[in-house]
C-alpha cells in the first residue's frame, strides 16, 4: 500500500483529544492548531474515518510549497500528481482559505488551483476539450498560511460529526464530535453510572454509550473516499470487520439522560433507537434540580442552558445555584459541566478542580471539572493531554 500524509482536523481545544485517539489507533502524530498530522496507508484513512470520535474530517495532503505569486501557485499545483487521485471524469470542487499571505484573495486562489489541476489532467489523460465532471466527487482545499500553500483532499465527505443517528434535534444541539470529546475528557469508565441531566436530543448519553461499548462512531455511515477507484474496496471491508470485532455489544452500561422538555425526551429516545442503543441508554422527563440517586461514584456530564437570550440569564444563573445545591448531596460523584457562563463557579457554589477552554461552534465555553473520589480512595481526574 501507498503511504500518505494525513490530517485529522479538529475544533480548537480538542487537538489533544484527537491526537490521543490517533495514537490509540497506532499512529505517531504531531499536533498543531486545529489539526493532527500523521503518516498512514489506505487502511489508516479508512480506520481514521471510522474511529475518530472528536475529529471533524480526515484529509490527505497532496502537496505543499511556497508561493507569493499566482504563477508560483499555478506551477506548484500543476506539478502535483493529481491523476493518482482524480479520474478524467472526477468532480473536484475547490475551496480555500488564506491567512497572513501575499495571495490573500481566496476566490482567485481557488480559480488558479482549479485551472492548474485541469491543465494537468488534460495533459495526462490526453484530453483536448473540456473536462466532464461527473463522479466520483473529490473535494480539494487550498490552504495558504504565511505564503506556504498546502493542497489537500477531503476523504470524509459529510463531517465526521454526522454519525447518522440524529433523527431530530433541538434549537442548539451539541455537535456529536464535541459531545464525544467532553466524555473522553473525563475518567468515566463503563462500570460507573453516567447521567446527563440536560440531555436535550440525547447526544452526550448516546456518545457515551458508543464509547462504553467501543462502537466505532462511523460504523453506520458512508464516507466519500469509499467511492474512489484508488481506494481498494478490501480496505473498507477490513476496517469495518475490525470495528465489528472490537465492539462490545454485551457490555452492560448504566447511562441515563433527562430533560425538563418532554418533546426533547421523545426526540432523544428516537435518536437512541436510530443508533441501535435504545436498550442501553434511558431517557426520562425530569427537572435537573430534582436529581436524586442512591448510586455512588457516578459521573455527570452535561451541557446546560447558557442563558444567552435577553431575560434568560438571571433565571439560568439561579438554576446553576439550585443545581449546585442539588449535586452537593452526592459527594462521591464527579461533575463535568460545559457552559459559556464565565461566573459559573460562583453560582454553582464550588470551585472546579480543573477548567478547560472549549468551543461550542463559534462560542467560547469552559468545561468545568469537579473530581470526586474514586472507589479505591484516589482522587478522580480527567484524561491527561
């Protein structure tokens, strides 16, 4: 098999989470802002798409070079072996971005790259007229940072957050990739109770169940690179067989999601059913401040309302106060709470053991971690970076 330079992209703040996932797959990687780079073959591409829970996309680097003029951009692009990845009928839309570079006009850069690839393919395939772009689709990105051009192709297609189980959602759904990340950033283990008291459409509990049973998040969806002729079909068969073999469908889990809105509870149940986890994850209608349990050493992971709309902030802050009082009754539990409220600790009534900056879409949030005791007497802790 051929080896490629692979990039797994991630949201800001999640790079270390994705890097840990990549290393768990057996690949040595380097971490940069928003991306994790490593080397792997076609099987690595398939396994990365299937298994990376917190990454946004998996891309292949076709080439990288320095350019400060359109001529340099054209020639550098044309010199790359596009015929290895594009058939003569391939559809290859070009997107782009430019940061702190001489070539700052993204539309012009996209047009130059497109023209250069067309010229390369026409020469290699001995075509005199226009290229007919049909199938397969191979999205290309030109990224220019400080005059360094990097050209990549996207192997994922739809973003990796689209697991395929979300039948419906609420007004402000948490991306599946972020939901998985906030679970991975805890030391929750499948033998411990797991509760999300603001579960909304059920994303956090469903992602926890996928993690708890070691089910590959991409197992029930398709990827764009599966349609590419240079990607051997047996690679995907091998990767999916491995995922099936590693899944622990019989592992018992204690996962509960609750929400005050009965409509969201219904949606969460439908999403869990679509994910094949309705017998594993249980949802019920309940106000978060009514939480009560006799179980010990459990974990709460949740993304409560932020109170961003005018008039909502004070009521949300009061709810945080009540939540703090409620959860203080369960000293053996650990709490992990994602919110944009900068004074959350003040209202919650307790200082977090650790706080981590994350982004929920474009919104800056903090992930407050309150570590409870472990059964063995040691302090709970989050997963090391």
